[in-house]
């Protein structure tokens, strides 16, 4: 079978070998269903995307896999796919059909080169997280400055505010126990000057620490606005990934509880093919 061609983009960065890499199979129509998860596991990136013809009003339909399971939505795969596909198509907006609905991405260009993209994320609401004390214990932190809440977007994440960016950088969680505690990711964050320092752990999905998490960035902006840390409509900058050698920069804004956008850059770094 094959060849099945893919493109690798580093997302939420404008420099190669930084940000969060995603592999995009630009035409997955002939890839057998049984091979999708196996290909994602073989590549072993945070996420791998498979592109299909649209079912509805989108430009294409996509499916997103971590090394261990399929997700309805994830941020850096959506943005990375937009950069991969919209470049040759010369689109200023591309609409991607996901299992969480159509996600439009507005693209900014410098000549023919895409430089930045803003995705409108699916609506998400906060829930109380009932195992907060256990989670804080596994992280080895004394507490959270804001309520510990769960937002189910993409893999879903629980949010914990620490007292300083140094405290976020110093985290050494028990990843095995963290993965056994819950299927949700854990987002630890603190204000860092004019930006926010963030680390995200998702061991239950085969990703011990994620270098850039678009599906956590939008809910973080909403979380901060809901609890008065920022105003609705205020754009935040998120720095993530430094501890694992993949520095990333994400932008997010919650214009209202129902309107959240996440933005960033991406750069294509590799192309390849599988012959199965």
C-alpha cells in the first residue's frame, strides 16, 4: 500500500525544531482505518492529522490522533494543518471540519508566505474538578490561586494557578500516577511579566509533557477572564515548552464565554511518505 505522503510542521513557533510538531497526511482517503492509530504511534508526535474530503461546508475534514487515541479537537494540529493546506491553495481563511464542528482559521500573509493564523475554537464551559486535592498532591504543590476547574476541549484540561513562573518551571510531577488519576490533561500556569508561563502534562494520552497546547490556551484565556485576572477581550501571550527544549509562543483571547480565538505561527520542516 501507499505511498502515503505527509508533511511535518512545527506549530506555535516561527523557527524550525521549536514549538509543537504535527504530521499531516494531506490525502488520507486510501489509508486503511486499521492503520491510522498505528501511523500516529509510529510517528510518536503529540498529534498526527489525516485529511479527507469535506462532509459539509468545510474545505476539508480532518481526524486527529495522539499516539494512543483519537481526539475530537486539538489546537496545534488544526493550526498546523491550516498552514500546510492553505499555502498551496492561497486561501485567506480555511475551514476545517473536526468532530467538534467546523473550525475557521484566519490567515495573515507576507506576500505568498503565511505568517500567522487565528482559529475560532469550539465553545467550552467550566466544570468543578472533584479530585483537585489528589491532583495537587501528585504535582507536589500546596494549592491553586484560582479554583481548580476542568474545561473539556480537545483532550480536556484541569487548570492550576501557581504563585510564580519559577514554581511552574520547578514542577516534577509523578507522571505515572498522574496518568492513572485521570484522563484529563493538567495545565499549570503563572503570570510571567506581560505573558503567562504554562506547562501541560497529558500522560494518559501518551504525551508526558506537551510543548504547545492550543486546546489549553483558549480555555486558559476564558479561565483568567471568568475569574478577573484579565478582561474579556484582552489578548494574552503564553510561553510554553522551554523545559523540554521546544520553546513555543501562543496567543489567546476570550472575547466572550462563547467566542474564543487562539493564534500563532507555524513552519513546515519536513516531508515524507509511508509505504505499508
